[in-house]
């Protein structure tokens, strides 16, 4: 059991209290596990790239469209997240409460919102919309949720950072999906062929 106790837990808000409670229950095994979970974000940008390769190799238009939508939603998510970070400029928890909140790892950007979480939920939402099956939706959102929790466990994000990141990622994916569906319908109505392009996002550290 961790002895990293917070001195002001009763005098701070819910964000601070949640992080304090998590911090007091850290273990070496969980530290390693949560680092691994957080680093699994590399799956987000790798997914549309692998889908695009698979779609091209198999001449599968559905897979190509899914790759395109996922890639676009990730790029939109990154843009929104980076913009909000630059505007809000919220310090990391361990910066604001340096005497109480001890991080497992550190980051160099601002705290609000959580980019890892927004990327994860963008990916999970895109997959769930493209392939609405329980065996896709359940593991996708379990993974995204675990990413969000790992960011709090590691001490680099507040709960409100994670919640906002989840909303941003999910909305970006939903809106991009709806726009793509509408464009496909319009192209079908006028007899135009479907586009084959794919945007492959670059992994960004948040």
C-alpha cells in the first residue's frame, strides 16, 4: 500500500480528491501496468493505417472508408485537443499541487483536456460506428476507458481532463462519421464513384 498521502484532501475539489485516493492505492505492479496501458495509445494512429493497407490489398471499399473516417476523426480530435490546451493552459496536477500529488511519470504539455483519452475515445467511437457489433464496441470502449483511467493513475491528468477528452474524441468521431455518410449518399445519388483516398494520422504525444 502506498504511503503517498495528500495533506489537503478535505479542503480541495473533487478532481484533487480523486487523484489523492488513486495515489494512495498505487502499487509497483499497477505502476508498470498503467504505463503499458497508457502507451498502448500507439494503436490509435496505427489502426487506420493498417486498415488502409488491408483495404487496398483486399480491394475492400468498406475497409478503406472505415480507415478514412477513423483517420479524419483522429486528426480532428488532435486539432481540437491541441487548440483547447493552448487556450486553457491548465497546469498538470503535480505542478499545481507539487507537495501532495506525486506523478508516476511526467508530461511537457498542458493538462486540459487529456489527449490520450480523446484519441482513445475517437478511435473506439469510430470503430463502433463502422462495425456496430458487441464484440467490437465492448473491447473498444473498455480499452478507451482504461486509457483514461491510466492517465489519472499516473498522475498526469485530472478526472475533468479525462472526461472532457472522452467527450471531444467521441463527438469528433461521431460528427466525422455522419459527414462521411452524408457525402457518400450524395455521391451515390449523382452517380459518382466512391473516393479511395485515405488520411493516415501521425502519432502525437499528449
